[in-house]
C-alpha cells in the first residue's frame, strides 16, 4: 500500500509515477476524504476534551450545592455527537483504505514508463545454440524420450495439464533438488507453506483486490480460501502483524510449491507443452530487509536466480522491465529469460522484484530500530529460484543431439543417479 503521506506531500508526482505503470487515477477525491477525516478527528478530540472537563467539574459543582443536571445533559449531548462523528469517521477511513488498496506500488524513478515494448535487455549470457540437424521442439522431445505424457495429462485433468513420467519425473525432481541445495548452501531457510491461503494473504501480497478473480477459489470453506498462485503469497505473510528485531534482519526464505493459476496457455506455438499451464512447480525466494539494504538484497536475488540458470549451462538474457510490465505490488523487476530454440524467443524463468514497503504496509510487518527504538516498515523482495516449466523445455531443446537424445546438465547428474544422457525410448 502506498504511504498516504507521499500523496499528501506531492499528489502530482504520485499521479505521474502511477501513469508510468499505465495506471491513470484522480487523487482529488482521496485528498478531500483525507481532509474531512482530519477535521472530524479534531471534532472528536475536542468533544472528548470537553466531556472530560465537564465530568471533572461535577464533584466541585456538587460540593458547591449546584444543580448538575445541565452538566450531565450536555455530557450526554456531546457523547451522542461524538458517536455520530466517529461513525462518519469510520466510513471515511473505509473509503480511504479501499481507495489506497486498489493503487499499485509506485515504480522506481529509473524505470521507463509503458509496457513490454519498453523492457530493456541489460545482458545476454552465452551464445545461441546452433544445430546442424533439423531442430525438434520440447513437446516432440519430451514425448520421444518418454519424459512427459501430454495425452494422459489432458485425459485426467484437461487441457493445460501434463504428467511427468519415469525419467521426466526424475529430471523435474532433480531440478528442484538442485535449486534447494543451492539455496541451503547460501543460508536461506527452507519453508513448506500451506497451499490453501486465506483472503488476507492475497490482500497483503498485493494480489487482491485487483486480481481476486485470477486465482482458484475453493467453495464450501470458511473462511474462504484459494490455491496459492506462487509461494511468494505465503512467504510475505509469514510475519504479518509482527514487529521484528533489527537483529532479525535480513530474513531469507525459500519455498517449494506447485503453483496454481487460472490462465493457462493458448494454442499458440510459443505456449505449447508446459510453457504455460494451470499447475507448475517453482522454488521461490523471499527476503525481509531494512529499507537501506533492499537494493543490495535485490542484486543478490538477481544474481542467485541468474546463477542457477548459468550453472545449468543454458543460454539466457536478463531484462529490466518497464514500469507498466512489473506486477501490481512491485517497484522494480528484472526478468531472467531462457532461450527456447524452436520458437526463437526468450521466456521468463525468474522475476526478481523489490516491493519496497508496499506489502509490509498492507501486512503491518515492521522492525524495531535499535538506535531510535521506533518501529519501521521492512522491505520485501522476491525472486523465482526457479520455475521448472520453462527450464525443462529449455534443457531439452538447447541440449538436444542429432540422434534425438538430450544431454543432462552436469549439475543435475548427481540428482539423476549419474545419468548423463536421456535417450529415446524404443517403441
């Protein structure tokens, strides 16, 4: 949630910043409600002060033999006025809260405005793989190698689903084990969160209210719950309504979960197979940091996500996203994008993002500053580390051989029982 003080101090600057994120808004009404709120607070405070003065005068009035009936009548009248004003104040605060809850995070100043067309590739790692033989796509390779059964996946779950089989299941699990081992070695704490989350978790993460209909809701549960679209949603809620010690920061977590999303792929060539689906596996990293350390934490997350791809030996690029292409709750994002040879384009396998204090304000996640003793909002950051549903196809396509086999990246071989080559199955 945006700090309302930023809007009070410079509404035009906030409006222009949000416009870079393709979010047009009029802050006039909000500022009007805010001014009314301040006036009503003054009325309530003045009324309570008057009540206290009158109540304090009763003993002396009685002592002086005065009739205190009028005093009690005035106190009662003031009490009724205060109650009415407090009701009006609550209604204003609800309107202010709901307005702020809809606003996206303010993008960092250095980001270009606009959407995908203004994303900027900042580095390319490795050379595009070239082949002296006819290229096969990952769907054909996964099928011929007996790694994925798309037909039976569709039969038991519908379009946008698949079944990992035999060495395909082992390759998927090898990827996850590789990611987990790397994060443990870097001192991150391993979390296995629930997959069913309550509505407040979606709100704190910044996915609700705007994207409330983009998740899978489960009927018949009270309170209402939804399937997590990413482990970030759970991890940024771990310390909701908590005050951490400064010595507790940074907190570094990672989680493995399947992820569930309503929007699966289309029939477009670039979204065939497992490029997009209703369910996919992902390891997610999240950090809670002090504000002055969040830029450093962001660079760390980008490096970690990027290094996972690099050690697999894959060709990839890193893009700095324009303000309009970063998610609702984030202030900046770099995408690590792996090359898919059959379609000649790069697909995102990790988004590393800094949410600044946006999610922390929504979830009241604070820390106590040792020097001042005051509480401050933490910054939250996240990065995929990594999602497998595009890494898997990239491995098949980039490491395919003329005989239809696929080389297993060296870092995965220990998790594959030493298997170095995936060979076509005999029919």
